[in-house]
C-alpha cells in the first residue's frame, strides 16, 4: 500500500503529446504545425535582436539577484501599463490600474482567476467555444464552474456573432467572460471593432466581468491596433482584467514573462486590489523571477530598442501573412478545388483549416504534418521550404 496507490494517471496534454509524437517520427520531411510558436523562415526559433541588445546592456552592468517585490519590477509594470493602456491614458495617469508582473500570460490569468474567486466564488466563467485549452483548466482549478459562449461558426467559416451576443446576453450578472483581445486561438477569427462595441454594451448592461486575454498583441494588425480593444472597454467605464503575455511577441517563451492588469474605479481602489493580487502571488510563488522582466522592461523603455522590437514584431506579423497567402496559393496550385481563401482572412498565428479529425490524422501518419485534431495549424511554423510540401499533403487528404 502506497500513499499514491489511488492516484490516477492524468491525460497527457494534447499539444505536448503531439510534440512527442513529432519528435519520434522518422519522416525527414515532417513539419510540426501543432504548437503555438513562431519560427522564422529558416524554421528556427528567433532570438530577437532587441532582446540580445537588452541582455548585453544588462550584462554590462551586472546586478545581484535579490528578491523582486511581490508585484515584480516597477519599471516593468509601468511599461506594461503604458503598452496596454497608453502611457498618457487616464486610467494610468490617475493611478487606477493595478498591474503585477506574472509568470507568462498563463500566470496573469491564474492570478486574476484566484483573485476573482475570492471576490465572487459563485460566479460562472464563460470561455469561447472553442478556446485555448488552458482557459477552462485555469478557471476550473481556481474553483469556478466554466461554460462556453458561442464563437466559431464552422459552416460560415467565421464568428457566430449573433450566437456570441446571445450567450453573453443570457449570462447572469457577475459572470466572468474570458475574451481573446486579438488573434483568437485556436480559430484565427476575430470580431470587428464595431462588434466589440456591441460586446461591450452587453458586458455593461448585463454587469459581466470582462477578462481580456492578450497573448498575441502585435500579431494581428499592429501593436496599437491590436491593443485598441482595451481602450474601448476603458472608455465604457468598465472594471476589466487584462492578462498580457510576451512569450510570443518577444520570442521569450521560456522566460515566462507576462502580467495582469486590473482597472479599478480610482487610485485608492486600485491600491486595495493590488494588495489582494499580492496576497495571491505571495501564497503561490512569493515573487516573480528577475531576468525576463528586466529584458522586456529594458526594451520597452529604451527608445532605440523599442523601435527595434516594433520592427522585429512587425516582420513576424508580415511573414505570417505572407505564409497564409502562400498556403492559399499553394493549395490551389496543388489542385484543391474548394476556396481556401478564408485562411487569409484569419489573423494571428493560427488557422482553423476546416480539416476533419480523420484528415488531420492522415496528415500526421502519411505525411508527417502535425496539426491538432481540431484542424488547427500554426501558420507561424510554415516557411518557404516546408509550405509547398504542406500544401501537397493537405491537397492529398482533401481529395
Ligand atoms: N492565452 C492564450 C490565448 C494563448 O494562446 C497562450 C499561449 O499559447 C497563453 C495565454 C499563455 O501564454 P504564456 O505562454 O505566456 O503563458
């Protein structure tokens, strides 16, 4: 008899399971389109120039590694506020935003979820149908009941916006709506600015709590354009939660750099909120790590590095868009009869390809092309060398 006799084997993470399968595949032409990571045109994970320059500058004046404050590096938190809300935006200048450094975007979501659960343990959480798999798990583990709001319309290849509004309209006051600020994962379909206005109206009228997950700022239409949705919520006078991730936009996946920002009504309220966020952090992991936050703060607050970052992120965005076009053209050239141009209307790293589970399994077993069972492929992992092969493979399974 062991203490662990009754411990059940948890299911494998579907994406990490795919990675293992990919690694074990002997096919020399294999392509991994499963994981949500940006690779450059040589298939390499980029180390951004701005990051290298910031690291070099930090190394030039080495600092001892004391504990950070519970809420992280002050310069980092301020830089996040400026990026997410605008440095001169009223909520920032009036001090009514509480921002804490977090362990990636996941950490930002988790801190927010734990804090919200203390505020209102009986609230329901709504995530999009479908959503990033971890949304459900994070909010469930924080103690919430999690349900979905309508989002993807497979037949229409787009957002079921009426359904989305309907779901939000019928949610009880206090319900937490987890919204993808931009570059919806997994579908690649975002709602329009005018549709955001309608969502905000419902959030306000129905007293919902908007939790905006911003994991891909800069991958859609641009840094400011993608962030504009936050300004809309602020203008509506709402108390919102925003999780930020720099994993993709700085290619700093392993450094775990993210944040949570909460917009309160005034400075005094923000101070109380911040004090509670700090309790959540203190009782989970005490305080965040130093390196990633220091690098991102350095880049965001040094004009030349900031400029470099914007250019490098812009190049990533442009390359993904070019790959979408190559995919559509390549599929047509490979003889695919159906109109695949919807892939160029999608935005961000992913494409919901519309392929069935059986077709995705065939792609994997016959061609070594790995996407998720749901038909999601990571366009950011395509490059000039592999896109032709991927098009041929997709064309064959679509025949
Ligand atoms: N939110 C969404 C929608 C994501 O796709 C991801 C990462 O894939 C995250 C949050 C988490 O980001 P991080 O790796 O910074 O924890």
